[in-house]
């Protein structure tokens, strides 16, 4: 099923593919270019900034940031106000600027400018949860891990692969379901598939390549509190 999903979303310009050209194609076909490690810091910062933001926005933000500061030491020493200005359009810019500055400081001072390559060390960094850590392990270090974000969690439950309440449980359930060699391609395949086909609202089931294999366990959208208030009025 992953192959069919990948065929329908190939070339959709995902953030990590732009940051590390050819990385997704390489991951999909099981190749690994050791040069990818060189992009680990940029991949980490881009993934921290990508929380609740669109890929297109983050691609521009990272380009702008990298023109000014591009090493752990430079970002660690940059004035917070300047970082806030550079990452402003990524949303929650104050918090994100603090996180990338602190993370850069730790990488510079404790890891000699090298991004750590274990889940345990990565999740200790500010702004780095399991999803961000697993993305970096996949993309930059070619490690077997399943990065579960909102798209991976939603689609896995809709298709019927898993029945889980949160991303962490989905990660564990998918690890049991898929053989390790497939783990690396789950995130980027489902993220792009979720943005283009199996969208949060109004999934395009009639145009979906896995329509006849999917249980379509689609939950109705939650009513927002604002709307409920309006109805009461
Ligand atoms: S058939 Fe519909 S619910 Fe199932 S994966 Fe495709 S778009 Fe999503």
C-alpha cells in the first residue's frame, strides 16, 4: 500500500526533500548517501520550526535564516530579537526562536557542533519531541524509526492499520505492523498523502489509489467551541 501511496504523491515538494535534495527518493529505494549527515543540523532546525506550520512557509523561513546564520554557534550567539524576526512567519515565533537558540547552544557546547544521532539524546534538546527526533534519525542518519505526526496518526487509524488514541501509541502499533525496512518511508509518504489526498477534512476518497483497501474509518470533524456558542445564541 505504501508504494501505491508514494506513486500518487511523488514530487510534492516536502520540506525535508527541499532541505536534503533526493533524500526521500533515496529513502524510498533503500539507498543512503552519507553526505546526508552534513545536513543534519539544518534538518533538525527546519523540523523544529515546522510545528503547526506549512512546508512552503518553513522552506522560505529556513532559507532566510541560513543566509544570516547557518551553524550551531552562529544561531546560539545570535540576538534573540533577530532570530524572532527571521522565523516570524513560522508562527509562535518567540517560542521557536528560543528553542532553536537553546538547541544550537547545546549542540555547539556539548556535541562539538554535531547533531546527536540517538533518540535518547535528541529528545533532550529543547523543542525536540519523538516526531522531530525520528525525522532527523530517518532523513539524516538513515536509521529505522517511524516519525508519527498528526497526518500519520490520522491516516493509520482511518485505513484501519491501527486503533490508537495518540501519536505515541500509533508509533508503537506501526512498529509491530510494518517490517523495519519500511519504517523510514512511512512518515514522508503519509504526510504528503495527508496533505494532498487523505486530508483532515473532506478526504478525496473517490480519487484515492487505495480506496478499495481502506476501511475509511473517518471521524466527523469536531465542532469548535466558537460555533457551539454561536448556535446557542
Ligand atoms: S480511501 Fe479515503 S480515508 Fe482511505 S486513505 Fe484514501 S482518502 Fe483516506
